[in-house]
């Protein structure tokens, strides 16, 4: 923030700002009627862990912002305890790219389809919230559980239907039957969900890294 022309406070990344202010996650809370612990959709809290995660993510994805050469761009592997909300952060990041970066292509990869579907369900829930409460909504050319693509179709002067709009994509990809699924693709961001479940992780990651 800038106050009286002077930068002050702590800067967070745009992706972190989007996560805090425009996406909701399932949080544990106490039901005021029963006193029982329940989960409900609500905005994330600010955690130091998330602050450093999003800074590191931006630095590795866009090193030029930090005065680093493009050769410093690299992927990240996060070793963590369970139930720290990283699937929500991944879903939010996928939606952030999809919403604000034209023709972005995000892959949610998993060994088993159920794990990719779980993250995609979070993306769709967050997207519905944007559609209802913000001006960031995008019409969809494709709207399925395994893939969404933003944009719209319009006929040109010759009556031929063409695709227009942002044309951003979020797609799931499963690797159980083959570690080579991502070969030949190009991605803005690729997320390996529940990487510990992969039985072919080293090969899948090595083949996907050039994306």
C-alpha cells in the first residue's frame, strides 16, 4: 500500500491477494447452535506460511520481478504436513491464472482421477463465487468436470463460428496408466496434486518439467 506517496506495510503477491479476498475455502468452525465442530465455506485467514509460499511461488514462476534472470525460472516441490489447505491454494491459483491471464493453460495432474476431480471441484466452487459476486466472471466455451475453457462463440461475416474471449483453460490429467500423458503439451502452470500417491512420480515429473 501507498500512504501519502510513500510505500508502507508488507507487500503480498497478486495471487495471494486474490486467494484472501476472492476465494473461499472450507474452514472448521463451531456451530453456535450445537457447539459441534463443522466445516463451512469462508474466506481464508492470513498465515505466515502462505505469505512465504506465495512469494516463493512468484519468484520461481516470474524471476524477472525479483531482478533475477529468466534462467532462474523453475518448478517447486513442497514437502508439508497434511491438511494445510494447499489444495485450496492450488485451486485458487489455477482460477487466478484462468481469470486474469488470457489464453492461459493450467493442468491439474494426479495419479488417480479422484484427486484431480477434488481440486477441480474446488475450482468450480470458487468460480461460481466469482460469477455471483464479482465482475471477473467469464462465459465458458467448455464446461465439464474435467475441463473448463473461457470464451464465447460468434459467427463472422461468412457465417463461420469462431471462438473469442480469453480462451483460458483448466484441465485435469491423470497419470495412472501412463507417465507420459503430458508429452507434447504446453502449460502456463501444472499442479501435481497428492504427489505422494504417484507410483511413477519421478518419470511423470521429468517428462512434464519442460512444459
